[in-house]
C-alpha cells in the first residue's frame, strides 16, 4: 500500500554528517563481525555497519518523524497487519523502531562486550519498501565498554568500571533517542506515553533474553536486563522472566509488561504473556 512513496524516500542522497571512515579492524567493526557470525544476525538488520558509507537511502531519526513520513510508515504497518486501528499501528511502529535500535546494540554487548553509540545525530537507518529497517549504520564509530576490554584505550572508546555504569550509559542514550519518537507516536496511537514506554521495555527485555539464550548465556543476559531496566523512569519497570513448563531445560520467556495491541488485528489474540491476559485470568 505504501511501497512507492517509501521507495521514494530511499533515494535520498547519502548523508555525511557525523560519519567517519573506519577500517575493518576498528573495534566496533570487529564486534559487528563477531555478532554476524552467530545465528542472532539472521534476525537483525542485514546491513549492520559502522563508519561512513557511500550508498544512498540513509535516514536519521529526524527524517522519520515528519508528519508525512509517519503517515507513510503507519500505512505500511497497517498493510502488513491487515488493520488500521491506530492503537495497533502506532504501537507496532514504535516497537519496530525500538527493536531495531536496541536489539543490534544489545547483541553487540552480549557477543563482544561493546555498546555502540546510538546518538540520533550519527545513527542512520535505511528502509525497505515495506517500511522495515533493512540496514543500520553507527556512523561515528564511538562505543562504550568495560575497563578490562583490550580496546579500552581506543580513541573512540568510553569506558566504565562495571556493568551497572555501562548499562546506565546505554539506558540514558536509549531514552534520549526514543523520547521524540514516543512523543510523535503517542497522539497517533491514541495511547498514553507510559504504555508506549512499556513497549520499549518489552523490546529490550525480549531482545536480551532471546540473544542471551542464542549465545549460550541466557542467565547472564537476563541479569544484565535487570541492570538496564527497572532502575529509573521512563524505563522503570523491572523485567520479568518465567520458566515455561517443569521439565529440566524448560525455556525461559519474557513476560510482557505492556500490550502490543496485536489482538486488534483480524484473527488476532492476546499474547500468552500479555498483561491483559493475566488480568482477565
């Protein structure tokens, strides 16, 4: 439904603001290759990269928040969902962006111990025809890591003593990046801002438990989720995980804090861990 207008967005000139040339041995590029060698990469933007780029179609957060562009993205979400209820399309639009912002960054942390800079001035995305993020670029090359990282002395590194401080840095960067997105989406979604921030929390906790399990350290990832979330507003709800079943090795899943509204789509239903389902039960 929105394919042609979105394709028009994708021919914008390649931007240069904040982008620097990075060699393949840059610590962030090595972290991206390490993540790319795992199964997690199959479910992340295939065009994940760091540094400057020469191809076209890259957009920054501010390019996505204009009314006309949000109209196109909302129409694309409605087409995929088969439903134009604004509570559903607005929530899915926010969750889609929040997931593509948080999951690759948290994947780099869990796979390589480094968090990329997600400053909206130097983070670029490229959209597929259906509005999905098909590529993501950390154009500055800056990253955060622990003091014991062998690359802690790199000029692009910001170092922290422990995971508490490292994840506090990322939490605040995530909030700064997403605050204008939540503000733009809330009136369109006809939902409260607190409800939308809960969707962001669900994206983060869901990404961490899934990526951690895929990389073989789910318990460690879930412990880190507890350092990222439930500490301060607007991401102040502690993550909640539960074991499904009683057998040894039964999977651990994230219990949603907010509702994704998917039950509003034709044939939709409440997610198994939806808070609405718990209230009804």
